[in-house]
């Protein structure tokens, strides 16, 4: 019967392996990038679905022929 945490698996108190801290740093650095990407995709989807009205700052053009 194999015991978990035996000598072939390393010390049982050691949660992160050799690559553990590096993977943790990469994951934490990717969180802001992924959140900005998801925010941008959400904005693009809203723009495509709702088709916002014309620009709010546009002036009305005078009728043709009058100055």
C-alpha cells in the first residue's frame, strides 16, 4: 500500500513544487491582462448588439442651399 506524501513524492508539507512560485507569479500577472481583455470584449459586444445612436456631439447640418 502506498502512503500519500511518502519519500517518492517529496515532503508532505511542501505544497508548491519547484515551478510552483513561478506559476503563481505568472497567474497573478495575467489577472489584470485577462480582466482588461474581458472588459474590452464586453464593450465590443455591447457596441455590436445595441448599435448606439449617432454621436452625441454632432451638430445638425443646415438645409442644403442656405448659408
